[in-house]
């Protein structure tokens, strides 16, 4: 651990954004790499808790539950893992995480997601008033990643409008 037992960790939580599972409910490659990165941050003493973020998308099991099982298999104690089980897109991730952070009294979080998704995630979480710092995960150069990068380019533009609209309608 980077921090001695007398120093508080720099963040209240590590927020790990969800990704699709495989059709059989097992973790997909994005879940594996994001959770692996978050576990390393946890072990480095960046926070005392991991928050797995994501509801049901590809299967009937919430992404957060699948991610929590990967973290437990990596040796993270169950009491250090929190799950947000409802959100299914980045906008909802930010809204639900804001609710959780306010309720728990957490002020700062480390945000874990793939590097190509990080700009949109940071924009969204900060627009919701959350103090988050990026901990991007490198994604392999594959056709699927290239498709995700293209999708992100469009999504970033759309989110400039969607986030403002959401925040205006919910206040």
C-alpha cells in the first residue's frame, strides 16, 4: 500500500463503471480489465471501498453484481464492495453515484472506466457536481474497441445536450 495505516486514503471510493457481460452472464473483457485496474488501485491504498456501478443490460444479472464477484475472486473483502444496481448508461451512472455519495458523505472518488470512455464519463460526473479523478484503463486495439471509439465520438456530442437536459428536468 502506498499509504501508511496512519494516512487516510486520498479518495472516499473507487467508482468502477459497468460494461456488458457475456450472454451466459460471465464477465466480459471490459469488466475484467476495469475491475482488475480498480483492484490494483484499492491495493495501492487509493480508497477503502470499491463501488461497482451498473444495472441489467445484456443479462438478467446486474453488471455491478458480476463485477463484485470478479473483485471478490481477486481477494477484495465483501465489506469493501458496494454495488449500484440500477443504472444502465453513463448519465444514470452519474445520477445514482451522486445519490450514493451524498447519502454516504463521500466527497471525492476515483473513476475507473476504459480510456476511450473516460472523457464522456468525466464530463458527465463533473456536470452532476461530483469530484472525480480519472483512472483510465487501456483497452486492447481490436475491432470492438475501434467501434467503441467511434460510438464514443458520437456519444460525447449527444451528451453535451442530454446531460444539460437531464439536469434541468430533474432540478
